C-alpha cells in the first residue's frame, strides 16, 4: 500500500502538475480574452479607492485579510506535525 501511495505522490507532484496548471491558466486566459490583463488598471484602482461595503470593509482590507490568511496558513504548515519544532528558516 505504501508503494502505491509513494508512486501516486511522485506522479502528482511531478512536472505533470506544473504543465497541467500552466495549461489550465493558458486556456482560461484565452477563454476570457485576457481578462486579467485588460482589467488590471481597474483592479488596482478599485483596490486602493477607499470605498467601503455595506459591511464596513474596504477593498484594500479584504485583500489584506486574504493575503494574511494565506501567509498565516503557510507559516503554520512549516511546523512539525508534533508541534514541538518549527521548520521555518526563522525559527
């Protein structure tokens, strides 16, 4: 059983995953007619405009919380499963 899991793990985390992600990104870029490039200026303008939603959260605060949660999840994933040692470069 461990051999099957190791083979599957090696296959999934190989170059096949990189090619799959790049291919998917390329297909979506063409399908949306380069949406992320056409509207980049608007995305930046709306992020830093300073308006708040009805809930009281600005676009910049939403982006900051999203990035913070991703960075926090990454940092916590660098700890060992037992929680006794920190695997990050800083700790």
